[in-house]
C-alpha cells in the first residue's frame, strides 16, 4: 500500500498488520460495512463443486431461510460443514434473487410413465402458517418450460429432471418433495 501523502489523513492512521507481517496503514475514516453472508453446506456433488460447474442449490423452504438467502451478498460454500471431514470450498455470490418452486408428478403415457412438472412461485403469499410444519401456503403462478426444467436440473448437478427427482425423493421422501415448497439459489464461485 503506498504511503499516505495527505498530512491530515496521515495523522489519523493506525498501523495494522498486512500480509506477510509487513505493517500497513489504513486511514481511520475508512468505513467498512458489514456484508451479509450465508453458509451453504453440501454433501453431494463434491467434484462438480470443486470444478465450479455446480452453480445452484435447491433447499426446503422456510420463511427464515428464504429471507436469509434473499438478503445474502456472499455465500460461503462448504463441503460437509458440520463433520470432522468438512472444509470450505470457496466463497460465491448470488447471481439472481432466490425463487420458490413446487414439484408435481403425474402418471401418463405407456407403461404408466411418470412425468414431473416444476412450478415457479413468483409471488409468495403466506395465507395460513401451519405452526406444526412451519410451511406457508404458496400459490404457484407459472409452470417452467421444458428447457427451464432441464436447466434447473443441470445447474444443480443432475443429468436431467428425472434424476433430480429420484435423488430428492430418495433423500427427502416422496411426501415432502411434492408437498413442500423449495428455494432455488443460484450462485457464481469467486
């Protein structure tokens, strides 16, 4: 850092430790603002996260989580944060506001084939708070197009929406997947 030449600023500086132990000077009048940071812990797709090809996460909706992710300016991405093997992957920034989706399922076609549909909730109305489940009632407004559903799955590290749905059903249970809303957070690694 270059020396401060203004005598008024120079008189109000404090020595601080810089990188590699060298002293640096920072003017007292510099105001650092707090950055709202949210920690995201992952336990799947380690290689995709390390390669920085996974740029999205889908988490169960809670009003608190949605507010935190909506306010977040920085995301700390961790691999298994609450385990002895956990470690920080990187910091990331949100690339768009988080949004809420709901999954639906229908049986159609030959062989009772299952098809999945994703509905984006563009406006969340908490109609009636169920205090046992802590889930709001949301009104899906629009169904995602086929290319948007494919994009949703691939950004999250899956080959396609069917693989994504099977993963969610296996890890969260069929009832939760199709009953509850989900938050989609998209990010870019720094």
